[in-house]
């Protein structure tokens, strides 16, 4: 039986200290994505496991999404890393969070992770912290935003501009990772200079 989002999430969010507008998110800029993320990595989904946690009003379904790490861009996720997300399906009962990314085994992603294990969706800006990797028409790895748009320029993230105008070339996975690594270094250098 599929239960509506608000029916299960509303009590769960209040019991966790969240407000009902928890999934209304202002898209973060590229700088915010990089600075807020504790861990950034490229990886492939190798497993999904849903389970009930909590008791009483805090009884809820969470799903552990496990990734094989292909490349670490910030932090230390190790060779395998799991994120805990609110929602999932167990024995025909489904709990969903609107705007939360949906993962499946084999997905290839770049993730910006914050507050894993304590935040209901541990990605910076919920769906904005997931960038899906797919092959373009030429066979090159391209990057899609959380909204499913091809990413052309990291500096357009968090703005009102379209992140991939039809006339622009999509950003390759390698160029996206290079931009992340450069920004991580810049932020580390800026933090080291502060008293």
C-alpha cells in the first residue's frame, strides 16, 4: 500500500525537528555546493537497502544507498560509501520525500554529501547535490543536474539562468571534476589564510 507523502512525512519531520517546508530548497551555487559538502565523490550505486528505524511517532523508513567510489574529490569516503536517506519501500509500504533523488543499482553519479546520518536527505540542496553521469551522443560522459538538465557551466548553478542552453556544449565529467577540484583547493587556500 502506497501512503501519501504528507501522511507519513509530516509527523516524521516534526518529530525530527524539521518543518513542513523542508523540501523547499533554494538551489545552491557551485561555491556553496563545494563549501557545504563534507564529502564529494564520483561513484556507482552498488546496493539499496530499506529498513524501519525509530519507534512511535519517529517510526519511519530509511534507505541506505551504497556506492563504489571511483574518485574522491573532497573528504575521505573510502572505497565504499553509504548515504542514509529518508524514505523507501518495505513489504509494500512506501514512504516518499518529494524532490528527493531516486537511485537504482548501476547509477553513475557525482554527489555532494553533508550531514550524512543526521539529515533526512544528506545531499547539499537535496536534489541539487546529485549530478547524474550519462553518455552523450558522441559517447562522452556528460553531467546532468538534479533537474535532469545537461550541465554546461558550473557558474550558472544556483542562478536563474538555464544551466545548459541548447547552443552550449554540455560539460564533460572530467571538466566537471576538474572544476570541483580547483574550487576545493581555492577554498582550502582561502581558509588557511584566515586568522
